[in-house]
C-alpha cells in the first residue's frame, strides 16, 4: 500500500505540512518495499482548487491512505470516491507519522472543513 503525507521538504525528517492542498511536497511511502519517494505538489501555486487538484494527483499515484492534519470537503470527496483512507496526522515528522500508522496509533480524520474560496 502507498501512503501519502503532505511534507514541508522532500525528506522523511521533514515536518508534516499543516496544509494539504498547498503542501510543497507529498511523501509517498510504500509499505511493501519500505521505500519512499517525494513528489512536488504542482497544485500548490494554483489560484484555486489546489486541494482538488492535489487529491486527484494522489489518486493518480494509486495511494491507499492519506495522513493529513486537515482537508477541504472538495478534496475529501475526490479521495473518498477513490476509497482512500484519510487519517489524522500527529504533530510529528513525516517518518514519525509513518511509524505511528504502522503501530496503529492514527485515528480517522474526524471532520473536513469547507473549501477555501478566494474572493469571498
């Protein structure tokens, strides 16, 4: 299974990014090979719909689980339609969140927020 985590830098020691759609990078961790790669979030600088585009980009990477602090409702719909599990991140590094997942310490993300719309 591939796990995605928004990251501030392209390192396992990176802080987990508070923003989902505007995260600079996503760590893609493969639980079977225990390897990680980082993808640049091409949606981070978009004028609007960053979360939706980022969610679709992750769906295209065939992830099975997303670990994040928060998520907009439109991005959540994209992920839920693809049957991707959404778990609440802990205020730890990317690597520590992966460990927490493997130890069964992460809970489902309880709520999603309304999408942010510029100009309102």
